[in-house]
């Protein structure tokens, strides 16, 4: 299994500690995409937002240049994933700091 696949699996399995560890080792985390809950083109940023991982969400945007407006195959951006999970701190960060449009 590639390092990118291991990283995806850690995010998919909500393993925060392993996700953080592997994220530092992956060369281009902004290019890792996969299928999650039936949706394709899901990014690590979508998953970190969905899981409420504010620290990882911030790192993906600021250190790894993930695009907060990128949509998965369902048309959802990371803000919507965070909102569905009721992760208020992530939602606030995405709106206030990343200027994601809640509409």
C-alpha cells in the first residue's frame, strides 16, 4: 500500500493520530482524492472538515495548499461537510479565515 493510500485510510477511518503522522510524510496531500460514502473526488480536506479536525483542516489549507472551495462529486465543499457534522469551530474558521461562502 502506498503512503498516499495509507494516509487516505487513516482519514477515512477517523484515525486522527495516524492521519497527522502520515500527512507530514506525504509529498502532495492536496492531490489525494478518493471515494467516501458513495461520493467520489473526496479530498483529505473534505474528510478533515467532516470529522471536525480543526488542526488538520488548518494545516491542509495553509501548509499544503488544499482549496477550500473544491467540490466533491456531490457538489459539496468542506464547509458543508463541517456544517453537517455540527463542527462549529471548523465552520467558523472556514467562513472567517478562508472566506468560504455559506450559501
